[in-house]
């Protein structure tokens, strides 16, 4: 029996097989999990996760880009717990201070340009749904443009602009969405692919620009496989959209709050979007979502609206503590520096291992695309790498339209030593798979 089980009482843990069994009986079949042999995670501490047998894992996925400040970060959870024990919930109908403090904090020094008004909600999907509603109210237009293979959420509007087939679960999605090619094509040079994307945008706008409320984009497509457009791409997109009075919504749900080495990934492109949607890292694991815009655009959202839990004191106090932590610990600069080392390390592995077809990303948002002889083998190889890395103590994510991109989005506090050790282990795992197959 492990120390962990002794500490907490073994009966508290039913073990991974029993958890899987319960999922089979009581969850919907749409939910899935990584790994043939998934561990039961019972504890987290900064960059580490622990399973019920006391095995330790270095977490390079951060609960899909969420826990940027580390698991159960004591400086943050202390504030969360204090608020939980003081005042948990009232709704925005009543006056509480944390939500206005958070909105003020975002407006003064976090959000770019003239973005200064924030609406709080509970998740990324809700944030994008609200951002899209806002764009309709402001422009008095109905339709949207989105990039192929983007992911924006699981509500009706946000699933409608989601371009990854596997995440479009509804057969009756809105038809008022035009998808254009993303600025990436494995068969083309990145610059050429980005030009094609821009050309497609130009054509759509010329044909029906006056019906389009907004274009929604992830500055770096996360689920789509860490697609990182050339530096000029979003500047040109924004200029084109402005010509037609179409708003730009930046979905910074994965990329926001320092992950890419800037506070928001759009900063890399020198572009201030009209609306930014945020979630994930803002709460470091406590649910929160938000969208923000300018005074002028916000003024159009004057019909009654609300969110029962949006801006609740617990999430707002947590988010304020997260922003303090990011600032005090220099996490944005850290993501650029240590994340840069991770990206370079992956590129070195690419030189050595023919399995790695491409390495992409910025800061601590990196992807390594694996390619076998066909799509099926590429996905199987990726699963094999994930499983072997887990068995050696490393949690890595996976994404990409073919589910063949290793995703590295660790807590930003991840030390260089852990990055180096992970890269060495990945080197060994790839060597073994190349020798033996998966
Ligand atoms: C870029 C992006 N937008 C939106 C969402 C939806 O967020 P949520 O799952 O919090 O609703 C996700 C979730 O993974 C995401 O990655």
C-alpha cells in the first residue's frame, strides 16, 4: 500500500478499473479518456500529479492548458479557501466587490488596447457564445466566418463555428457560418498556406461581407494541432475585416494569460481584436469564463442579461490571485524563455527522429506532429508515445485533426530541469518505438 493511501485511508480510493466501470454505467458514451491503462489521479502539487498508488507524474498538459500557475498552488488556493469560508455566492444582482475588482484589474494592464469592459461567465464555451451574441448585437448582422479545424465550444453557436468534424456533435448546426482554410496545409509552405487563407477571406468578404458579424479565431489553434500562423497573418486579417465592418473575436481560451510568452497570443501579431474571450488559466482550475470589449461595442449589449454564477466571489477572488501570481512570478517571461527551450528541444528531436514530421508553437504551447505510413498509424503511434511517456512518469497531451500531435502545454512554472528530463525520456521512447513499433 502506498504512503498516499495510508495518509488518506485506502477505502477512499476505488482504483482506476472501478472508476472506468462507473464511467461505463453512469456517464454518456460521448465522454472519452486517454490511455489503455489510465491512472486514477488523486493529488496535484504544482507541476506534479500523483495517482492512487503514489506514482508521481510530471504534468505537461495542465488539464488542457488550465493550471498555468501549478496544481493546487497554495498562494492561490489560500485566497480561494478564505473566500469560500466568507461569502460563496450571491449573483450579480447584489453588490460584491471581487467581480468589479477583477474587471478593473483586467482593464488596467491586462487587456490590450481599449478593451476595458468584461462580462463574466463560467466556461470557454459560454465566453465565446457571449462574444458572438455581442458581435451580432453591435453589427446587427447574423453570420460568422471561422477557420477550418478551429475549436470554439460545445454550445449551439460555438459548435457551429467549430471546424473540427469530431467536435461537431450536432447534426442541425447553424448554417450561417462560412469556414475558410486555416493558415496551414501540410502540403504547402506555411507562408503560401497563409496567403491562401487570406485570399479565401477576401473572397468571402467581397461576396457577403455585409452579412457577417464577426470572424472568430484562435491565435494558435490548440485542438487543431498547435497551428501557428506567420507573424503578418492576423494583421492582414484584421485590416481586411475592418474594411467590411466585420469584428474580430480572438478566442484566447487556450492561449491567454501568458502561455505563449505574451499575456495574449494576439500580442505576437500586433493585433488588438474587437472582442477577447477568456477562460481556462484565468481560474487555474476554478471555473471561470469571460469576454471583454471596448466601451463602444459593449454599449450595444443593453438588453437584460445575466449569469447566475458569472463573477461569483470565489472565482473572482481566485482569478485576482492568479493574475497576482502571474505578475509576481514573471510567468509571461518564463513561458517565453523556458517554453522556448522546450520548443528548441523538440526541434532537436525532430532532426533525430523521422517520426516527428513537424514542430510548432510559441512559448509553452508546443506541438510535435507524428507521422507514420498513414493516418491510422500516425494516430496509433501518438497513442503509443503517450502511453509509454505516462508509464515513465510524464503526462503529455494530444490533439490535431488526425489526433497525431503531441501537445505540450505544461504549468508555466515548469522548471527547465523537468523540461530537459522529459525531452530525454521522449528521445528514449521514440527510439524504442522506432526500433520495435507500437
Ligand atoms: C480554444 C478553445 N475555445 C473554447 C473552448 C471551450 O471551452 P470550455 O470547454 O471551457 O467550454 C476550448 C476548450 O477546450 C478551447 O480550447
